[in-house]
């Protein structure tokens, strides 16, 4: 019909813009690239290392584009059904044409409100999470254009065509396209921000990756050591692999202070996974209460082998004084009920040390303690130190040759033995004249 000539013209414009496959592919490529670039910027790596091609970026545009496409298509069909109903009613009731101008006024009013809302939000600044405001702008332009056309249609003479200047049609179409493009761009970035946050959350819950290579990886700030002819690098979490590379972050990664993503060639490393960088300890509940272990005995608990020692190894005797002598009982270790300390079963040391033995590249050992008399001692990779109180142990400079000790609490608390940066815990021990140890439930 001649009365719908302008709408047919608008539909023709849509087809002429969207139809070319090259333009559609370019737009999809851009949205996919924008999403990937946002993730890379949030996590702190170079997106070019991903090695993505056009098809990869187009596939990554599916989520943001498809979501808004569903919204747009649904809105279009609802409006189209409403448009056909209104046009039918106007043509049936020409004598009541003033009444049928109300939909035109409603469209104009709603479009104006959306514009005012967008301008009001602009005063506080836009963010990619405000993609709906750009969508509102596109809807406002469409409603204002449609309201103007509908008002002309309702008041025109019978069978007379609706005359809308072609530049006006182009302007409305351009504003709608600009709003939709901006909304999709912002939504693609918002999806990227959310995915980056999800990656960080999953990294904190993921297993620690241990990289084995024949050449040093030289990752700044990442612990590594040699094992035979191989280099072992640990303390990292695998984010993902792409472009022939592994993308990893430190186990303590956060966007503020640890915003560092490491990339390594996937062809030169073997990746193994361990749930923790800590010496595993699930509690001593598998030990029989009352069991007695003398110096030189071995305790097996939770899959971990513990040696009961009188003090440090012979190689490190010169690094500190011998273990203080107390009156807590004969030298050795006793398995006892917790009695208000620890989980349910604890190991009670008398003039002895407990030394986990393992071959894994752990970086720390955390236990709970209760000190019942003066005299404690720790050993870290051959360096040992001693003090009267556990809280004094971290200040012993002799321990710093092998690592560090941190203590939370007083006579009761938590103690953590850590390897020196760039090293792993090969040997460690903790003991005292009268000291109770249990696993730390939070480690």
C-alpha cells in the first residue's frame, strides 16, 4: 500500500546494510575481538599471544551478539504486531482518526523519556555495564521516528501517501544503528569483564600447576628449582591454553597487587597439577591414641611420612644450638586426644622434632601448635634456629638462609614454614621441649 511506503523504504535500507556478508562478518569480528581484548586487559596479558584468527573472534562474538539479537528480534515482532493492529484500526475508523493519534503521541512520549533518561545518566558517566542505556537510545530514536510517521499517517487525507523526507529516514536509521552498535560493543566488553572475574575466581579454586622443562623458564618471581636434568617451576595456576601457549597466574593472583599473567610455550613444558602448594595434612585421626614414637621412628599419617628427630640433621648442627632440654617426658612423640586443642588427635613432642618427608615441590608447611614450656626449634632446608617462645622464632636470622617462619597467636596458634623465594621445601622440621602439633584445618 502507498500509505506504508516509508516503512517499506526503511525495511529496504535495513536489507541493504545488513545483507552483505562481508560487513556482517567484519562487525562480528569486531565484537569478538573487543570481548577478547577486554579479558586480556583485565587479566594482564597481550591478546595477540592468543593466536586467534578471524573465525575465532567471530565465534567469540556469538554470546554478546546473540543475546541482544534475541532482544532485538523479540522487540521487533512485538512492535510489528502492534503496528499492524494500529494501522488496521486507523483504516477501519477513519472518522475517529483523532483517537488513533494517541499511539503516535505515546510513542513520541516514550521515546522522549528514554532520551531524557540516557542524558541524565550521562551526567554521572557511562560504563560498559550501562549497555542497556545505549539500547534505550536506539529504541528512543526508533520510537520518535515511528511516532512522527504514525502521526502523519493518522492525519493524512484518505489514500494519500505519507510524505517523510528521505534524509529524516536516514537520520533515524543511523541513530538506531549507532545505538545498537554501541550497546552491543558495551555488552561485549561487559561479558569480557565478567569472564575475567570468573577466571580469577576459578584460578583461586584450581589445582596448582607444576611445570617441568629441560631449560629454565625464567619467570620472574615464580619459585623454581632443579631436579636432575630438569627445571621445576611451581606456584602457578593454569588459566587456559591457546595459540600453542599456556597462560598461567600466581596462586595468590589478584587484579590489584599480583596482576601478572605468565605465558610459556606449551611444546617445551610438561604440566602436572597439585591441589596445594602446602604439605598436605588432613589431621592425625588415623593414628591410635597412646601410640609412642622414639627418636628415629617414622609416623605415617594421611599419606605423609613424618620422621621423629631429636633436632636438625648433622649437616646443619652448626646453624643453631641444640634443642633445649625440658621436663615434659622422655624424648620422642606421643599421640594424644586433642583435649580442647586441635581437631581430635594431636602429636605431643617431648624434646623432639617432627619432620615431614616428601619428594613434591611444596612451598610451605602449616600446622597448629600449643607450646607448654620454653624451647622451640625449626629447620628449613638445612638452616635451623631456636627460641624460647614460638613467637620469637620468626626473628631468628639463622632461619632466613633457608626460608621464613611466620606465627599467628601466642602459646596457642598457627605456625607456617616457607621456603625461600625460588626454592621449594626439601627439608623442614619443627619441635620443642613440650610442644603439641596438629594439622591446620585452613591450610
